[in-house]
């Protein structure tokens, strides 16, 4: 037995996770020209934001390039 207190950290959820996904889309415009668009989907999950159950607050944003 050690005379020192040994702190063993518990595994916790991260405070925030961010996921970025890229999607390629093709569409035709009025002149029948094919336009390539890149859609970026960003999902952010924040933990420990006031929920008693520990459920994350999730937000999703979409952008087009």
C-alpha cells in the first residue's frame, strides 16, 4: 500500500465534439449546364451544458461552396 494518494482519472465524455462531412452534388441549371456543388455539413455536440441526464446539445449547420 502506498502512502501517496493515487488519482486514477475516470473516463469522461469530451466537452465538445465536431464532425465535418463533405458531399459532392451535381445539378442542372436553366441553361442545361451541369453545376458541381460541395455541401459541408458540420455537427457539433456539446456535453455538460446543463442537462441532468448528460445528453449533449447537438447543432448542425449546412454550407455550400
